[in-house]
């Protein structure tokens, strides 16, 4: 019997009991929808977590810190960072500087934000198109410039990010600065800076990231309180707070392929290193386990649906006993009957999984809408994409469901292939 003829007979056999076939197909659809939605949720969550790393080019970063304890290494100072910046493949080497509670003023509007230091070479990192919504990053030179977060722009009274670009704002900071010996003094300072850009924080970053002001590193060093934490820790170790280095620094390479070589060179200088890429690999291991767990839950649902396929086809064998005998009497081989019922199982799996993919996609839209509505009611402005449906996931779900359905049809197909045509034709 030809393949098209077998397919037509299989479809006709399923349509003889449309309600039973529809219910069985619905079970397959629900199970495949559960499988694809659960795995898509794990993939979407992983994408949300990894997005800030990619948007901020953090995968090219090496975190550097001085050694402590008995194996104490050299201080992480400006001279050390200058040597690291000269290593082949390094784009920038800069200290990690962050100061809380900087007061920003524009006209009569004031706000309090976090000051973050960044190198002027940040425009070379390739992240501008992903997070900058108006203006640009710093220009080369020594102009006092700043890049503001979107929330800070709103707090300062600007109607749009574009309106803030080019405006002068005033920074006021108060902090403890180290002196020679074991003492500190209170320092107050005002800085006039020009807004050159406005950025939008990537998803899943803390809300404080939208209320930060990014300054060039050399300007950030002038902010009072910048060295207080590192100086205080140096004082506790018995060192002079006035001659301390930085607690940590970042080395940015032009390509992740340079990470190992640059990391080894920095470790040879006597510093601790850790790459952001290694942390991401650890997170990916966790998400892989998460996907396996959720996929296993969906697979259990598919196995239950496969039992429904077995039941449906066994009932079909009993109801079409004489029909099978007629097929054999006119020349159909056992293999033809076997393939016929396997085809019916495959059709159930194929149409059920196709409907399940559509069902899962619509379910994800509903869940995503509910999550974003709830997040918006709690002050989260950025939309959250909770599910990811890559092409490989859709194809794998379709293939896996169809194969499992075919496997479920093996036993009923064997029963049908073993029917004795003489006994079947004698049966009334």
C-alpha cells in the first residue's frame, strides 16, 4: 500500500470517532503546551538575567582586587592600573568607584543619586546603542561630563531625555577623606558638569540604577568620600589610610578571547582576578538544571497523554477488527497494518503538538501580560519578557511529542498486525 493511501486511511480511521480523537488530541496538546511553556519560562528567565551582562559588555570584564592575608600583594593603585592598561588586548583599566548620596541640582529641582565612575573609553565597549536613549557617552578630553539615568532625568524636571542633553547640573557631595596618619576630615565639594547622555538601565537591575549619575573616573576621584571605605579597611589592617589603593578595579578587554591571557598576566603582577564570564557559566549551569527539572515535569504530562493514545488505538483495533480482516484478505501485509496504526498515532502526536505549541504561546502571552500588569502597578516601568521560544525549542517539542506518540502506538499497532483475517471475517 502506498504511503499516501496509508495516511488517508489513518486519517479516515481517526475521524470515525471524532470526539474520542479530539479528546485524545487535546490531552496531547495540553501536555506539549505544558512542556514548551515550562522550558520557555526557564529560557526566558535565563535571558532576562543574562541581558544586563550583554548590554553592558560585562562578559569582556576582569574583576581585579589586591591580595590579603599572609599572601599580601602590591596595592591596587593608579600605577598598577596603568600597567594593566598597557597589556595587549586591554581597552581600559579603571577603579571601581561608587559613592552613595550625591545631591544633584538643576535649577530648583534636586535629587539624590548614586555616583558611578566609568572610563571615557566606555564608548569603545559597544554598549552605547543598547542603553543610551539620548546623547552619547563621554567624549575624549577633560571636560566635566555626566550621563544620567532615566529616573534621575525625570526627578530633575526634564520633560524628556533629549531635553536633558547639553544642560549644566550641579553636584554636591559630603564625605570623609583620609589624611596622613590615622585621621579623616569632613570634605564638602560642588562640581559643575554637563549632561552628555541619558541611559536606560537594562532589565532586572535594581531600581537605584535608574537614579544613578555616571561620571568620568578622573572626575569621580574628586568626589569626597570616594576613598573612605578602602582607607578605613587599610586602617584596620594597620596601614596608613592616606596611602591606600583601591578595593577593586575592572579591566575591560576588546574580545573575550583575550580574557585568559590578560588574566594570567594580571595574576603574575600579584593580584586576584575573576572574570564575569566565569560567573555567567555558573549561572548557566544552574539554569540548565532548572530547564531539566521543568522539562521533566512536562515530560510526565506527555507520558500521561501517551497512555491516552494507547487507549484510543486499542479501542480502535477492537472496533475495526473486521475491517482489519478485510484489509488482509485483499492483500495487505502485517507490516501495512502496523504502519497504518503507527501513522494514526503519529497524526495524533503531530496535530496535538502543533495545537500545543499555539496553546503554550497564548498561555505565555496571558501570563506575561499579568506579570507586567502587576509589575507596573508596583512601579516597574520596563516591560518584562518572561518566556523565550527559540526555533530549536519549538522543533524539539514537535519532534519529541510526535516520537513519543509513535512509541505509544507500537503496542496497539502490533495487536492490529497480529489479527487473524479468517477469525476477523467470521466475527459478526
